């Protein structure tokens, strides 16, 4: 089968996909995106695609892969075209996206990456590099000066390896007065404010003047993004190939729902993303907290319970009588009570929509994928609502069960049926060492909660520690089924 490319667009099956509604050769580059994964290509790039299709040709995207060369290679081979198929149940709609003008692999193409950021025509840098991609100590919230990549970049600022180092080096090359805004789209509360702090702290280590420039001149609005975008599988790629009549090795299959809320705090021109459905607001924080806790927090709980039960996908987990009921209780009873909704927002309806999305059988959203990097995710998704509730004298029984399940998942490294689990989390080994060297459940919980890089330096209440230890003991004796049955 022929591969998707500009020359092969005429070979698409009739009616299989919506094509770019503009002449791609007339696109200018106005956006550099760091983290050229599936999420960006199914989310921010589609909002930008709509703006371009409406007539504003300034906003072509150069995508940058910081870690994996394969995505950039595949996209380059396809003339930077790819498809997005939105599926719910048996209904599916596909479009070919043309907004991407280039794809770079930073370790190999570093001069071009920094030149793209430095180009005065680039007004926007967006990023989706995951929570761990910003070299932040999750317990303190500050720059992790012990991070090997950060140590390298401080010593070699002109040959950076990290997100912060690449951004700082590119900004340093920009002409004075060339306006720039950086839009962080990762799941961190106050992500723009957080990135500003970390970038300034990093720049302060290499160039005090650059730190002052970032502080005063660069726009870093907060944002919140929402769309479930599973990683591609051989089956999903085959499905799209059959649909298109062309092979697309960068094909994405995702849910129809999409949301982007952006703080209207830019220092540069920007695409009219609001015309494509984004929400521009003066305060993103309520949206962020609601999404981090209700969607991401519940997702993580589903992932760890699902992994322990041997359930491969989120929809499988939601169909499981114990795990599905646990997820619904966690969201509606525990987490919902901890969010301050935006004015006029119907939170129960939002919860109902989330649960419907989780149950979408058309999405093979793997629990193993969501379970990755828990030492970065748990501190922002679960610990703040737990801390707040405990300070108010309120117990969150389902959230405490979720935390115990995560610790058990790390401790055993196996499902309840004995199948070894793939635990992908660079921050986990030290926590695992604490859990496994402690012995009794009470000692293991105390040792884990004393791991400041994840749980912070503040002591946890004794009654909470006792409840968590009881849950871990239940898990050790009867597995996840016993925990969720109580």
C-alpha cells in the first residue's frame, strides 16, 4: 500500500477524509512546538489547522522531538502530513492535517531548533513534554539542580539537552524586542507560571540578563488541555490504512471531545484559537484544578487498579464491576468535592461526560500508558486534594484506596494474577526501595510517606497513615479485589 504524502493525496479513498482547505506552500512558520507526540498533533495542531483554514497563513508549525527521532523521521517521509480520526463507538471522522511545516529531532538538529525559536517570525512556542520534562522537583516545585540534564546544560548552555535549556538557548538568540509567548500545555497546575519560574531559575544559573529578560518580556499564559489521545498501535494504524487506502505511519485515533482553555496573557501576536473553539479567559486555574483532579486523577486511579487487575484498557476497566464502580465513586464522591468550579460550570454534568468518555470502547487507551511516571503525576493529581481534605478534617476514602493501590503496584511489580508489570517511571526506584525494605505494611507506608521528593517534607497525620497501612495490608493479603470490595 502507498504511503501518505502530498503526491499521494489524490489516491485517498473518496470521502475517507477531509483534506487541508488551503495551499500549504503559502504557509509561514509562526509556531515552534516542543514535544512532537500524538497529543499535540491531535490537539493544539488541530486548533491551529482551523485558524489557517480560515485564512491566516502565519501559523505554520515546526515540531520538535526532544527524545525520540522516529516521529520526526516518519513525518518527514510523509511531507509532514498525518491523519487524525475521531472515534466514538462505530462512528468515525478523519481529517488530513497540513499545519506542520517541519519536524526536527533536537539532539540531531539542535542548530535548526534554536534558530527556529530565535526567528523573529516565530511568535509562539508551545510545549507538551509531560510533567517530567521540565526538570522540576515535584516536592519543592523548584528547579531540580540535581537533574543530570540540568547539570549538563548549566555546564554547556550552548549545547542543551533539556526543555529548559533548549528554550533558554533559543530565547538568548532572539533579537531584542522580538515578541514571544510560550504556552505550556502539560498537566501541571499553573503550568505557565510554573514554567516561568523554572525557566527563570535555570537562566539565572547561566545568564542573569537572560533571566531578567524572560521574567519581564516573555508571555507565559497558563492553559488547560483536554482530549484523550491513546498511543498508536499496529491495530490502529491498520484500521486507518484501510479507511484511507494509504498507509499513514503517524496516524492518530482519538476521541471526539476536545477542550483548550488559555489565559489571555500574551506578549506577542497569536492565532485566533478562540475562533476554533478554544476558551480565552482571565483565570485558567479553576479549569486546571477541575481537569487535573477529576479527569487526570481518576485516570491514574483507573490505571493502577486496572494494571493490578490485568485490565489492558480504560474501557475494559470501566466495564469491570469493581474497578468501574471504584472510579465512579472516586470521581463523584471524593474528587468532585475538592474542586472549585468556574462560574456557571455544571460539575456533575462534566463528571458524567468524563465517565462516558472513559467508557468509549473505540479507544484502546492503555492503562499501562496512563500508569507511567506516577512519581511526577501523583504529587499534582492526588496529594493536593488529600492535603486540603485532611487539613479540614475530611477523609477521602476512595482517594486513599487509590494511593494504597499505587504503592502496592510499585511494591509488587506484578498484577494480582502474578503477571509482571512494566513500570515506566524514572523516579520510582528509590520509592520502591523504601517500600520493599520496610517489611510490615505500617512500616512500608511510613517509609514511603517520608520520601520527600514525592510526598513533601510536611508530616502526614497519624490517622491517615494508619488507614493507608490498613489498605496496603488488605492489598497484600487479598489483592485489588479485596481492597475495592470493602
